């Protein structure tokens, strides 16, 4: 099972990538409201690394950004494999 440190780091890295992609395509958080049909404050949680989006949410965000969902997960992240097995 992933350690809390790995999970927090991953969510932060995901959020940075999400923000970069969103700024390239939608620009504003209010634009997210219109395209995803969920509150920008909830979406903002994903961008700052405190939200934990479901697969359904990832697909909805990718659709709104007009990208493949795998682009949301395409970022560098250092994973400590040894920590996963403790």
C-alpha cells in the first residue's frame, strides 16, 4: 500500500500538471465550472494537491480539457518503491 508521504507527493505532482494543462486550455477556474459542471472550489482542491479525484472525475476533467485522460497522469514523480512494501 502507498505510504502517506508518497500519496501526498503524488497528489501535489498531479495537481501541478492539472493546473498547467488547464491554464493552457481553459485559463480560468470559472471556465472549469462551465465545462465540467462541478464547482471550481472542488476542482481547485485537485490543483493544489488536497483532492483525490476518482477515475470518473479524471475522465470528466480530460473531456473538458479536450485531452486524453492519460495526459493528466503524464508527469514526473519520484516514487520510493521500498516504502511501498513496508
